[in-house]
């Protein structure tokens, strides 16, 4: 009788252990770009979690949207399986990765156009790439230089850890230095908010942030930011370490992001699908 009781207890313990293991949460750590990480990736993550829950798999995400430089660094130091970047990795970053045995890989998950926004009260209806360069480099500091509007220009930029900061500097400013009076913001939402509240404001944001109330988008050289041939178009990346395989759950998440369902979410947040 005692032996039977012991066997029953062991069987119960084994069953509890099996259930606990089956219900264990799979965690995916993703770090990097605010452009991807503030809206798009969290929404893809929620849809992925719901899909996996139907299969009996519980998934948790740790998403830190602190800039593309953080995304690159996190893949190099192994603190994230997936990085997010709105720019190409720099040559020195790739070299550093190689020195640590990391093969930096980029996976294009969406396409974006860096949109120029002004306050909705601005008389501007479009802007030239040359004018953008003059404004953000500090060559032009008053609106009267390019429009009938007068007043000191408040130019809002991303901070130096941002991939958008670097891409914009290269594509819109011919790699010139930003003007000393430009105001650095932590993210797209902050730039849009500042421009919406400042009649003299101008800034740049990803496509997912152009519908902020109080701002309007300026075509650049006659092209809208979602148009083919837009001069400030760029890809948005996931970053991974090609030197070692991803965990199965991280690979499934990337595959989901690139699937038709994932790309519908990309479009829903107003980025452009890769398909």
C-alpha cells in the first residue's frame, strides 16, 4: 500500500513538472531603433503572441526602443537576439562585431520614407532638398529666407544614437554637421508633438508618425514620402548574429514579421511593405 502511494505521488509530481515545462514562457529580447520599436514591432509582437497562444505556446517580449546604435550594440554584446535599426550598420560596427565573432546580418522588414513635417498653420506646401539642408545645418535660421512666413525656425532632430539622425544627415544634408540651434529629441513622437505645438517648427519623422494632429507633411522635391523615388527613402532592419542560429521562437517571430500577416501590420502603421 505504501509503495502504491509513493508511485502515485511520483506520477503526480511528474505530471506537474510536465505541465510546468509545457507552460513555460518563451522570451524574445529585441533592442534598438525607436522608429521600429515604438509602434511597429510591438504591434507585430502582439499578433505573434496571439497566434502562438492558439498553439499553446506562451511568448513574452522585452522590447527596448532606444536608438539604432543600441540595436547594433545589443547584437554585438549578445544582450538581444534581435536588434532593430533604421540605418545600415557602420563599417566600424561591423569590424567590432567581427572582432568578437559576430557576423552582423540585416533583414529588411519594412520600408520607410523620412517625412518632413511642419506645423499645420505653416504656409509651406512643399520643400526642396537643398532648403532642408540649409535649415538643419543652420545656414537658414528664419522662415523669411524661403517663405512669406517670418520668425525664427525651430528645427527638431533625433538624438545622436538614432539611426534616423545619421541617415537624414547623410541623405538630406550631404553629411554636413547639424546646426548648433537644432533641438534633439528622443523619438519620433516627441518631434511630432513639438512641431504640432510650435508654428515655427519643422522636423522629420518616419511614415508611422505623419498623422499626428497639428502637423502636415511637405513633399520633398515634389515627391510624397511614400512615393517611388522619394529622395529620403530607406529600409528598416532587424539585426541578427549570423555566427550562431537564432532560437526557434525568435526565428518564428522573424518569419511571422515577413509573412503576409506581418506585412499587413507594417502597412497598418503606415510603413511600406517589402512585398
